[in-house]
């Protein structure tokens, strides 16, 4: 197994490389995002361990650019904070898994084993609901195969709802996950976006997003 470790903290990078080599991995290290991105494109790895906070390009950007270029090497993101927001952003950018620092080495190994077992370089699963298909990697949405012209925010909102299919999502949840923390507007902006989104994805006969007054929104689970 060949692993690329992209980590700027030297002590962390060295101990990871040392441990992984002892466990039989072939390890290469990059100490900044640009170098990591370059190595990941030039070489073939079975898995990439990618720190989020990196000089030059952060982990999210590295991940997103790799996915945009059609590189599906499994990526384990190392996040500094164990917060939902980071996880959402990590998954949005196309990461396969994440691990919050500080972590124990055996847990890291377990994550790497699980990632490499799942199949190498496979394209991440697309999300589907009511004839809609959303590809989180390319951030494109089609309706019965026809591409839809959605804004980036509309795609984020739709993806958030699709990932929670069958569950009620409150306007606050949407604000927290689809708008950045600098946004100071209220829930009305969510209503506006849901309204526009509906006009683009729904025909009169097939509502996709259900409004639950006072609770939020729901994309119903489909019987399988
Ligand atoms: Ca770092």
C-alpha cells in the first residue's frame, strides 16, 4: 500500500511516516498543499492522509481540485476540530473520511484499512431523490438525465437535504451548514433559496421538497 501524507507539522508527519512504514506502507510526505496536490496527480497512491490546515493550499482545496480532475484516490482528512461544520465541508470537498486531531495511531490505521478495503479510486456515490441525481464530486445536478442550472448555494442546500433524506431539516440547520459563519441574515434567506430551488427542480406534479410548518423541510425517503 502506498500512502501520501500531506501534513505541515513536521513532528506529526515524521511520526506518521515512521509508524506507517513500520506497518508495511510505502510512505511519501508533502509538507504543503501545493506539493501534496502535485504529488497526488503525478503518482499513484492507494490512500491519501490530508491535513486540513496547510500552507499554500488548504486540505479542502487540495481535495476539491483532485476530484475536479477526476482523481478518486481515497482521502482521509485530518481535522483540527471535531465540529460538524468541518465534517460537512470535508465531505463536500470530496473527502471519503475524516479523523479529528488528536487521534490515536491504531484508530488512524483502522480508518486507512477501511478506506482501502472499500475499493481503490472509486468514484463517490451520487445522491438521488425523485428523479434527481446530484454528484457531490462535480457538484452537478440532473433531473432524469437533464442537467439543471443551479447556483452553488442551491446545490449545497439540495445536497444537505438529500444527504438527510427521510429526515426533517430545520432552517437553522441549513443556515449553519450551507451559509458561512459571517452571514448575519435570518431564516428568510433559506425560504427564498428553497423557493428558487423548487422552481428549478420540481414540476407541479412532483414535489421534491416537503415543507413542514414550524419544523423545516424534508425530502421523503423513497420506498425501495
Ligand atoms: Ca496543519
